[in-house]
C-alpha cells in the first residue's frame, strides 16, 4: 500500500507542481517568451494531467487487487461433517482444517473460520438465489468455502472453484448381513487359509515319509531284510495317509508299536482337521445365505425388498435426476415416489445400520462410514466420478494460486497423508474370510502330530537297537557293528534279495 500511495503522489502531485512552475514562468517572463512556446507548454501540462488521471485509475485497480490478495484475515466458511470439520473444544479440526493450514502456509494468508449459518452446502432455489456456503460466498459474507463441495456446472457458474483436492464418486452403503456375494469356483477352500492348506500338505508328506522309515527300521515290520520284501514303501505311506484323511483306511496296517503310534497320531490329526473343516464350511455358508445379491446400482434398481435413498438436495440426487440411464432414472423415480430421502449424512448412515435400507452417497463419505462402523460395507461399483473443490468468489485473484497450491500438495503426497490420517479404520481387519482358519489357530494339533511322529521314529530306532544287541550277543560281535549292518540293509533303497537273485543269474 505504501508503494501504491507513493506512486499516486508521483503521478498527481508532481504534475501539479510542474503546472504551477509553468504558470510562474508565464507571469515572470511573458513578454520574453514567444506565443508558440506558451501554447506548447499549455499542451504539455494538459497531456501530463491526462496521463496522471490514467495512471491513477491503473494504480487504484492494481491496489484493489493487491488489497484483496493480501488481506490480513480471510473469512472462511465451513460445515460440520466428520472428518472434514469437527469440533474439539473451542477449536475446529479435521481434514479440511489441516488442508486449510497447509494452503495458508504456502500462500501466506491468515484466516478465520466460522460454521455456515443454515447448515447447508449450497443449493440454488427457483428464483436463482443460493443458500448454504455457496450463498455466503456469493453474497460476500465469506472469502472462501472449505468443505466437501462437489464441483458441478451450476456452482461453477456462480462461484470460482479450484482444482479438486479429492476425487469421489457415487456408491451404495449397506449392512453386511443383507449383502450376498457370488460364490467362486474354489469356495470349498475357504474354511482354511492358504497357509493352513500349505501346512496340511507338508504334514501329509512328512507323515508318509515317517511311515516308510518306521516300516524299514522296525524289526516287527521287516524282520528279515535279506529275504523278505518291504511292504511299507513311500507310495504305500502316501496311500495310507490319504486313506486316513478320507476316514476309510488303507492296509496293510502297522504291527509294531512305533508304527501304531504314528498311525494313531495321524488318525487323530485327520479327525480334528475334518471336524474343523466341515464346521467352518457350514458356518461360512450360513453367513452368506442372504436373500439378495447387490453388487451395484443395476441390482438395486431391480429389487423392491430393500429401501434406498440419498441426501435431499444433494448433487448425488441431481445426478440421478438428470441422468438418461434407465436404471438411474428408475432409482430416482423410486426415491421420489417413496420420499426416502435423508436430511444429513449421519441420518443416512444410521438408517443403513438399522437394516433394510441402502444409503446412496459419495464414495469418500461412505468409506469413512465403513471405517467407523464395522457392520457396514460399501458396494464395489462407483459411478459419476467427480471432485471436491474449494470455493472462492467469482473472478477472485486467489483462485489460480489455490489451485496451484493444491496440485503441489498432491504431488508432494500431503493430500494422501491427510486421507490416511483421517480415514483410519477402527475395525479389526478380517482374514480372507471371517470363518477362515489360519495355521496358528490350529497349531495345537500340528504340535501333537509332530510329537507323535518323533516318538514313532525314536521307538523304531529303539526296537532296531534292541534286536541288534541280542543278535550281537548271539554272534559275539560288537553291537555297533551289527546295528550299522542292519541300518545299511534296511535303508538301502533296493531289495537285498533281488540283488542276490540278479547276481546269481549273471553268474549262471
């Protein structure tokens, strides 16, 4: 402002002093100056005065813009809505308040926030007047409106709107227990999580290997390795374990104590596993047995069981009203016929929580409701993508700067951080499904199986050692030598008798 005043002083005061000086010169030496010189000086004075007037107008225009852009305190209007603007004592907090703080830091302005008087976002009546926050900006009662205001063509004509600071769309909010999902091809695997199925597969192969090892080591199962064939091969172990899982069994069954310990442990594991599987499968199917399957607006329009509605006078309602899509038109006509509108976002969420009501709203607000209320779910379909913008008076010099600052905050990741901060969910995240059992929830039965397999293998070694000690006493050999020979014969993959017969044939 000082620069503008000094410029005005230069433009106005100095030409006047120049004119006085010229007039003084005329009085002192009129007789000495030719007439054409006096005429030229008079023209110069008039031109300088005209230039001064033009310069004054330019300075006043520039000064008004400078005053608007550099006003010490801007009046900002807002509306209470979680989590955009909320009361915390005597202060206001929320996403929009944090956004306003970041914009003030970037552009260097001060502001004062007040809540909109009529509690409305902004709607134009039949006479062309606006209410709510849009009306306050149009009437000059506020310099900015910072709230979840949707960028629409009607609002763009009345006020200035910045680049969107958040993208949103239209979706559906319902209770989880009235929504049914289409079953997939591998729905039968849903009772257990992926890690549980992997653990079961590993347990199956390890058990089959232990059955094979015990069948070779235990003298009760294979008393004469030199002459008898071994029935407990790896393939037989796999078949035996699979038969236990089907509750049918597959012979031959183990005769040694070590083999029976492994067999009993695996049968116990199979019984508990099947009990958990069928229990979880029945509960998951019972929870999904809903009478309706609503995945989008087409399904919503084709049913009459669930009531649905949206916020009265909102841009969401205007979208369905002006749409040429037949399904969207049916939704609008249904809401108009039933008068199923709500007066606030909180009322819509509450009616959805009570059941048998689907609330249609902006996806960003619905995501917040899902994060706050764990019994609600948002449909996957999102239509009518648009954005939330900050509102300024029409032709405001701050509009461009605000848009640039919003883009800078978006590129720096600040807007994403604010979204994560204020949309944090209070619900405990479900696993793949609520009924899916993870491996850590069945760790007890896995532990019992591991202990049983270990005991069975140790018992087979004890049986083999006992036989080796008695054989060593009869043959008067070292127990370690006999045990080593027994292990080499029993763990050899090919049959000793077959090798002997092959060598005899080669000699013949």
